[in-house]
């Protein structure tokens, strides 16, 4: 009987200790218009860097998603918009530890820019008040490899023409220029991000004006598939 009593006492205490081991802040509110207006591009970028560190350390913010859905139902005031590849291994919101109502996300194979994406970026920033555009590529990108290999397959063929300028820009690479060389693939991926940013500034006077007025910042980023770390290309 003494043993049973001690077990009854010890088990709840152990459970309590385990539940308190890694406390996390529970976020239950979405960003308001006032909070968004108070942000600067640099503050938003810093929050992304800090969020990625939490992601890498497996310490992302706990969120009551049901409450956030209800809270965001009538309006949205995101901090930023991310242009990312469609790759299923790159969970954009988690990578930056952002939740419902925090960011716009545009995803397309190869994270390139076209007219529709430009319109989406303009809506997110000029209309909805986002302060930051992040163009994010990633390591071992299948779309980049396909562009290097000049793949011919249905509509993919046309899509890859948007990425081939990055392949052409990367011919100064000192090494084997093939899709089997991951260093070359990532080199092309970095150049693809740079070209996307150049295209945004060249083809969107709306966004270029916001950048010139320091209302908006456009940065490149590159996601490491093995570590989860985001390299910011400022």
C-alpha cells in the first residue's frame, strides 16, 4: 500500500515537470492595422531572422489556430509577402515561425516572377500594407535542375524558360555545370533569386517607388534543406 501511494504522488509530479520543460508563448491574436502601421521593413526582417532561429531550434511559437482563424475572419494586416518555390519540404510559415494573418505566400516552381505574381506582390504591399518582400529559393531545387537539363515536357517546358536566364548567368561557375553537381545547382538557385528581385524592381514601378521611399524592402533568401537555416541575401 505504501508503494502504491508513492506512485500516485510521483506520477503527477513527473507529468508536471515534463509539461513545464519547454514553455512556449501561446499566441491568440492576429496583427492589427495599428500594429502593422508601426512596423518598419527592418523590424519585419529582423522578426523573420529570429523566427528562423526558433524554427531551427524546434521552438516555434505555440498558436491557438482556431482562435486565430476567427480573429482574422474580417480583415488581414500581414507583415510581409514571401515568393517561394512549391517544394513540399519548405514549410514557409513554419520556416519563419509565422502564423495565420502574418504573411502572404506566393508559391511557384522555381520562385520566378511573372505578371500575375507582380500583381500579387503589389496587392500585398501597396494595397494591404506589407513592409517586406522575401524571394526565397532553396537547395537542390528540382525546377532549377530541370532548367539546367533543358527538360521538354508539356507546360513545364515553357515554365522553365523563366529560370533559364539564371542558368545563363551562372556560366562563370568554376566547376562541372550539370544538374548532378549540387554546388552548381545552388549557384544557379542564388542567381535565380537575384534575377527575380531585379525583375520586380524593373517591372513594377509601384513597388520600386515604395522601395525608394523606404516603405518597403525586397530581400533574397536561400533555404538550406538539411539544416532549415535561411541565408538572407541583403
